[in-house]
């Protein structure tokens, strides 16, 4: 409660000044994508949770949502273990709509309305679940990832897209090994007996 009170006191003291300064200076240009973005950490998602991946054998739950974070939770105790932060941008840039846990490695794959990095396109990111460190960045080839799924052997990461509708598969080094366009968005992926359903 004391921490919440301090946060509220800080916000109520500085918010009016920041609003007046913004009005005095005008809106100005939008910040660059690589500019720092202030995010208040609430200890949980600050927006709708869009995707969930679960690995009971390692006691992990991975969630992704509109607050532009992915989060790793303990399945047994529900405790927050790690906050994974992809690059964020204006409006929807950086919202997380696809998450997947690698079946063997301590990796979390994250994608969505990727803000990317200036000079680089939309991305799929691989995070270390334990440290939160970004391990790999794949060129997503399109920007609106709706689903992610690792193959059972962990050799391929499959992404379902809306916008540029279709499915793409990447090896663990980010090389595209398969692509197929669809007439509509792909909002679900599943493997059964080595066959992909999208």
C-alpha cells in the first residue's frame, strides 16, 4: 500500500506539469522507435492477455498481451518469474499476440505487431526464460504474427500471420524453411502426427 501511495503521489505531482509542458510545446514529432519508452510495472499485465503457452514439466506459463510484454509465471504458485520486453512503438507496435515455449531449451518465442528496430523489419524474438535476455532476433518477413508454435522436436518455429495472411516456419537460426499464403488470417496452429493444421 505504501508503494502504491508513493506512486500515486509522484504521478499526481508530476502529471499536471508534464501535461502543461506538452501543451506549451505542442505535440511535436513522434518519438523514434529506438527512443526510450516509459512503462509502469504493475506486477501483472496492464492490458488484455492474448496468448498463453504452458509447459507443466518445467512449471512455466508464458503469457503475452496488449501491454507489449510477455511474462513467465510459475504454474504451481502463480508467481511472476520474468518480464520479457520486445521493442515497442507507437499505437499497436509491440503488442504481443504470439508466444511459444521451446520443448527442450529454456526459450520463449515472442511475436505480434512487431515494432522492430529502426532499419530492421518486424521480428520474432527468442528470450531466455530464466534471465529474460533476448537471445535471438529473426526477420519475421511480415508484421502481424497471431500465433507461434514450436515443432515437437524443437527444430522449427511456426508463425501464423494476419495482414499478410499465411504460415511461415523458421529454423532455430531464423532461416525461413517454409512459407504458404492464405486467403485469410491464421489465428490457430496445431501439430498432430507430424501434420500442421492452420
